C-alpha cells in the first residue's frame, strides 16, 4: 500500500509541473500573437505613408514604392501567419501533452484507488472472525444470549417456567408451605420445600397472583444451563459469560439504611447478574462456589409500581 501511495505522489508532482509548463507556453503564444498583430499594423501605416509620398514625387516611383510596400506587406503577413501557425502548433502540442499527462494521472489514480479497495477488502476479510458458537467462556466479556429456555429451571424432576401463571408454578413446586409463607394484599412470599428450599415473590394488587422472582439458597434447583447451588465460579462464567447487570438494593432491617457494597458482599457474597431482557438471572458466589440463585421475570416486574 505504501508503494502505491508513493507512486501516486510522484505522479501528482509531475502533473503540477506539466500544467505550469502548459500555462507558460500558452501565455508565450498569446503574447507573441499580440506582437505580430502590432507589427503588421505598423507596416500598413508605413506603407500608406510611403504611397502618399510617392504620389507627390512621381507616379512611376509611387507605383514602384507601392509595389514594394505591397510586397513587404505580403511578406510581413506571410511571416505573421507562419509565426501564428507555429505558435498555434506549439500550443496545440502543449495541450496534447497536458491531456496525455492528465490521462496518465487519472489512470494511475484509478489504479491506486482500485489497489486501495483491494487492500481494504483483503484486510476486512482477514480481520473478520469465524462465527462463534452461542457459548460463553471463562474469558468472555459479554453475557451469553438467551436461548429461549432461560425462563426455565428444574426442581424435584419438574421443568418449571417463571413465565407460567401462579397456579401452574405453585403446583409444579409442590404447593407452598403456609407456615413459612407471608401472604399479603399487594405482595406475597411463598415458601416451598423443607427449610425454605425455594421462595417465590408475587404481586397481586388485589388481583391474580403474578410471579416476580423465584430463588433458592440450597441445592436442588437447577437452571436451564445446568448451574445450581454448589457449582463453581468457573462453571458459572463458562455457562453465562461475564455479568452485565447490578444486584438489587438491599436495606438493613433495623436501621433502614441501604447496605454498602462491602456489606452486601460480606452477607450475600459476590454478585453475578445477567440481564437478558425480559428475564434476569442473579447468582451470589461465596468461596468460589454458587451460594444462591434468583430468576426474575422483568416483564411481570414492570407491570407494577415499586416504591
């Protein structure tokens, strides 16, 4: 590419010199033409003066002088015509040379542009990576795209989706434990399994229950990408990639103050949040292992007003 650029630069310099030369030649031809026309006019005036003087002296001499003047005038005219023709020929040659130079420059420029486009296409082709699989790796910088099954998880052998209605989810989870649940008019918490194995938060706003989040802090609930409590941090990143979201705000129940990031990590562990649009999956990691999982239905969450 550098070689083509240098060639184009030298050609451009040559073109500029040729154009200057052409202008100079044209100007000289024009100026020469003006001088020829002035000389011819002077000769005519002289010839007329000589003819008048000759008539006063002698008709014979006048005739001879007139003939001589006419001959001189014809010679001058022929000389002027010859010089003008030479000047025109020179100007025409210069113009042709300039035209050839312009054509050469245009051809070189087109060739250079074509080479540049070819180089750019070659570079683009070599820089284009092969299509990657829809899998995240430990070095991935982006969250793996949802495959349409991220709404689902497995619990007690049942495949459950947070997109399902409350009755369907409640039945698949085995029915909530009333003594461990907290049911209110607007927002309720439903507990499932032994020792609060799985929890579900719903909103009803005096209407039907709508699942918002389903979470667990014990083994037994497995995501569609085969991650459960106890999976390693490396397995988590390999399955989901690098997190792209932020954990929810958490407040101290006694003081009402929001936990600082250090306090949050000390209590819940490191947070790995994956926002996939209508669904968000959050993991807490402690001592290199997944400690909790929460699946959130963003579409349902946005249906309600949250303080």
